[in-house]
C-alpha cells in the first residue's frame, strides 16, 4: 500500500481536453517523477493506481493477460492495479482482473507455457485451462466496450482532493522541489548510474574508462565517425565532450585511445584483456 500524501498532478492542457488526454497526462507526470528518481512512496497513490491501470489496459489490449504477465512485476503491480480499479469504481474490471489473475496462477507449468507462448498447433485442441484464459481475454475485450475504464480513470484523477494543475514549466519546478526533498538522493543517483552502466554499449564503457584515466568528466558522446583516418587507415571514431573540451576515441586490436582531435595527442589509453574477458586494464 502506498502512503504518499503528495497530490495528483496534471497538466493544464490535459484538463481542457478529453478523458484519454487526462490519463495520458498522468502517465507523463509519473514517468517524469520516476525519471527524476522519485519512488513509488513519494508519488500520489491515486496517480500510481491510474498509471498502472492504464498500463494493464494497454498491455491487455495489445496481447491479452499474457502480455501483461510478460511485462509486469506482478508482486508489485497487481496490488496497485487492484487499488486503482477499486478507487475509480471500475467494479466489473476489478472482478475480471481478479478472476483472470487467479486463473493464471492456477495454471500448471505446462499450461502456463502453452498460454504464454500462444503458438499451439492450429489442429491441436487447447487444454481446458488454457482455453479458459483465452476466454477471459475475450471477456476483457468485451468489457472494455461496456465499462469505459478510460472515462472512469480520468474522472477519478480529476476528482482528487488537492489536485494540482500545472503548465510544463510549473511541472518541472514542482518535480525539482520534490527531488530536493529526497533524503538519500546521492545514493539513488549512484544506483541509477550503476544500473545505466550495466546496459551501456562497449564503446561508452571504453570512453568512460579513458576519461577516468585522464581525470576528465564525460559530458556527452556526440557521434560516431566511420570515416576517421587513424595511422593511415580508415576506422570508426567516437567523438565526445568532457569538462576539458572535445576528444575522440579509436580502437585498435589490443588498445583504445583518447585523442585530442586538434593536436592528435594521445591523452589516455586502455589495453584490452583477453578476448573472453570484457573488462579492461589501464595501459
């Protein structure tokens, strides 16, 4: 259960438009809050409920409950969806969600795989449990036409006590103030940077290593140039900006170099370890 006392925040443009725009605006605001490192406990419960109900609806319309299962951390998201559906008065959708979740959780391992794969031989009859899941997916599509969940969602958001309606500039300032209140902001920033590095491409990791060796701070990787000539041969060079100016990175078989493009001076270098080890060591 979320405990935040913060208000729901919507944009001025959305409140002058239709239900879909209101729900989309809430999604935009919550994404901006998550992107600024606010966590669920620091976001209005109704905003989260609306956000995850919209997520569930979008996934289910795209690929049934199976797609929702593929994309959600159900231990975290299922309760938020239930809270949201109950809060906005989507009684029939809540009942169907509970029935569908229970039916899915009761599937055998084999039937779960069959349902999620969705690639049964057309001549093969679906097992009863899988067919029941497919029928529940059909019920969702029918119910979507009769209980207007988007309208209920929007009305719930607009009826929230203390609702803030802000323009884009005011929204950015509001989120900035909320971020300033985070007690462990530096810890969250470090964790976010570490997570981002886990997904970073190899060339970015090499550039960051070179900057560390040089004692410079990487600001931005600007472009890759496949026509750069290094030691008389055309090679791919990555251009990047640091707090000490612009540089580029080129790789050879065993090393990578950080080069000043104006003087051609090698500012830093890293030597690659054995091919079966992705890590690098300083030259």
